[in-house]
């Protein structure tokens, strides 16, 4: 099976991620008892949040997918060919598809994960669109460095760690 993801799958992943993020905002808006609240409150993008001051629990698919994403980021080079950038972006999208299809988190944890997923996809797109890996790769790595601050992932190693 190819490690490359079709544009249709990438589009589906983006739609699922945006629906998950946007659906929470709509649910909150429809169920807010104070109808006089300001709409500017909802104009901001979803933010990462802790679980009442604690990290979110993870499941095995999330840990596996994030470990594989970390390995991809560790193997990526700042200077690469267009083909290497395409392959890297496709591999990131494939792992995001895996996360979306297999992670079974509680809705608030899933919402936090989708903030990270959106950042990973933005990084993958930047790697291909900008003609250089630097900005997109930096965003992917930054996202992976942020992940353990919000999710309890036993054994997580920092990005660019030499120990697997």
C-alpha cells in the first residue's frame, strides 16, 4: 500500500478536522443560556486546553501515530528536493488520516487533538507550497513539541531525540 495519500483523502481529513473543531463551537453557541453574549468571543480559533489542569489521556492509536509523526519529523531535512518534500507532506497526511480514523478520545480531548492536527496539516501544506522545508517543518516540529504539554504520552521522546 502506498504511503501517499490522495487529494480526496486529504480533503476528507481536513473536512473531518474542521467539522470536529467547528461543531463544538456551534454546539456551545446553541446551548449557551445567555443569548446576549458577544459573537466576538467565538471569532477566535479553538485553543489547546488542559483537562482541568491535567494532561489529556491518550489511547494506543494516538500514541502510535504521534510516535510515527515524531520519527518523520526527525528524519526530515531542512534542505530537500521537491520530491522529498512531497513525500514528507504525504506521510504527515497519512498519519493524520490514521489519527482521525483510529483515535477514540473523549470529545474535549478530541477537540484539543484536532487543534494539533490542523497545525500538522498546515505544516505539511507549507512544506510543499513554499518550495522549502523550513517553515513547514518548523511548524510540524513545534506542534510535536507542544503535544506532550497537553497529552499524557508515557515514554514520549523530544523531537530530534536520537533514542527511539
